[in-house]
């Protein structure tokens, strides 16, 4: 099974909605090793992914966690710059839009959640953000009134609309932007793998429902090393032979997604959900 088209190659899951699926996601998707960063702080404190938006999607990520800042002096989509905890890099909204469009041209039956988790800055131009998204990606955006449709119904409604864009604020155009994706995270900037496991276990005792998308932050960070590669732990914790965690999740937000088996775990979890739906 190829990761680049795992959804389209698994049509049995088309009975599920975006909120009912288990989706592999990339935390701080715009902070990758291939981007350029300021001299301070060192990039190893900021980098959460190995490669570009396109590469993340090609590897199987279906939810991109995006944090944007605003630069009035730039032009067009370049006004919106990716950041990690306020530290900007060279990634822009324009690159995100281009990568999403290119990926969907090559993989027309994949669905992508664009989780605009932060739109930062007192001068953030929401009106211009709405216009850019509508102008450059409008043909791809799933309208808000179709949020509860299954993948099968979404495919019937449009051959182009494959992007579920969500973000905070009443200033966003609510015809094309969906309700803010709630994040479940440990609440501390530094979380060890053991602390993370305990936190996820507590969330899984009473997980959010499947009536709207939500994201679980399955990430570990230390002040000495920055984001931690915990792929062995993720593989163990979410292995469907070990737990039902993957079945209880919507978006599983991780760092360095290429390292883990999360995409295949999510595919199997969705097949199990679809099978249960059919009974």
C-alpha cells in the first residue's frame, strides 16, 4: 500500500466523515529541516518535520497543523509566514497552497485537513487571508455546510473539493472555513515520553466525540534537544494489538511522521471503524 494515496486506495473507509476518521497529522507542519531559519535560536529547537508540506502529504499525513504570522510588507500569499512559538522561518502560505494543489492533482481522491491552529499578530489581516484562500484554493475547499458528509458523499458532491480548512476567529469566512479544531495537549512546553503516555491515557478515558474534528498532540519536547523523535513509542502505544487508542482518535498530531508506522495504523483503524459501521 502506497502512503501517497492510502485513502483513495482504501474505498471501504468512504462511509466515514472527516470527524469520524483516524488521520495521521503533522505537528507544526511548516517547521521542517528544509526551511531556512534565523540565526537564533538554533533550528534543532524549532524543527518538527523532516521535509516540505508536499513530502509530508506524500508520506501519508492528512492533517497539517499550521501556525501563521502576518507580514504587511510582503506581497500576496507571502504575507502569511509560518512560525514555531513566534520564531518565523522561510515557509509561507503560498508554498502551502502550491504543495496542496500539486499533491491533489496527483492524488485526486485524498482528503486533507488544513488546521490553521494559530493566526498570530494584532495586525493579522483576516480579510486578506480569506481572499487569498478563496482565490488560490477555493476550488479545493469543502464548504462548511458539507462538514457532516461522508467521504463518499463528498466525492459525489465534487471532484475537486478535498480540503477541510479550519481556523480560529469570527473574522474568517465561515462558508469556506470550518470550526476551530480543538487540540488536546499536555499543557506544558516540555513533555517526556513517559509523561506523554500518561497524558494520552487520560484523554483516552473520555475522548472527544466524532461530531467535529479534534487533534491529539502526541509529541515530546525537551529544552536540551527540542522536538523528540518518539517513533518507537508511537508504534507501541497506537498498535491496534496493544490498545484501542487509534480507534478513539480523530487527528493524531506527531513530529517526524516519516519515522513511525502511524499512517498504516490509521488506515487499519479506519477499516475497523468502517466495518463496525456496516454491522
